[in-house]
């Protein structure tokens, strides 16, 4: 499932967006954006629609559980 993350740079009016292929990648992008003082404006996916960070974290957890374990 793909994710679009909208964010606004500090002292900027424009809202920018970036894409992530997985929930885990989206969580990593959001963490990096938060460290650089960017404000998260939205998170959405075609399947789930708009969501909050809590829902994204839940989806990332489910995604990790579904991935096959490496030996």
C-alpha cells in the first residue's frame, strides 16, 4: 500500500508532499520530518484514505507482522 505524506516547512506557506511505498517507510519519513521541525499536514493512502499517525503506526505494525521472518 502506498502513502502520501503532506508537510509544511517551518516559515513556509506551501504544503509539500512525498510518497512512501510501505507504512514502515512512511513512519521513517515522518520521524525525519519531525526532527527537522516540519509540520505534518496529512497522511493518506488510496486504500485507507486520510489517517493520523496512530493509525499509520498500527498499519506499520501489521505490515511488519505479515512479512516473512528471515532465518
